[in-house]
């Protein structure tokens, strides 16, 4: 079983869910239209992620960003919740 790390960017237009391995390599990514339903969108994305990696991975950490970061952060028990400016600055 390998460790993965999940990043969730919840915006008003789209939600992006990215999964990294311990070396920081992207192993899965999803672009989902939010359609005004951020919670349902994240649930569906995580459900898909669960189907793809069932029994193969252990989530080592979760981070959220975007306009829905606080709400989704609570929903998923995020380890890190960052605003978009901080997320962009860190990535740069």
C-alpha cells in the first residue's frame, strides 16, 4: 500500500482534484464542473478516486484551496487549507 496526497481546488466554475505520490509525481487528476454544488462535486470526485485506488493506497494528507476551501476542508478533514494567492505563490 502506498501513501498518496490529495489536493482539492474548489472553485465556482470547476473543481480540480489532484493526487500525488510521495515523490510529488501526479498519479491522478480530475477536472469537474462545479455547477454551483461544491459539496456534491467533491463527493463525486472522491468517490471516483476511491474506485480507482480501492485498497491500494493510504491518504497521507489532504490540502484544499479555492473559493470553497473552508467548507470542503472541514468536510474532508484537510491538513492544510490555503487561499489561492498563497497556493500560487508556493507553487511558483
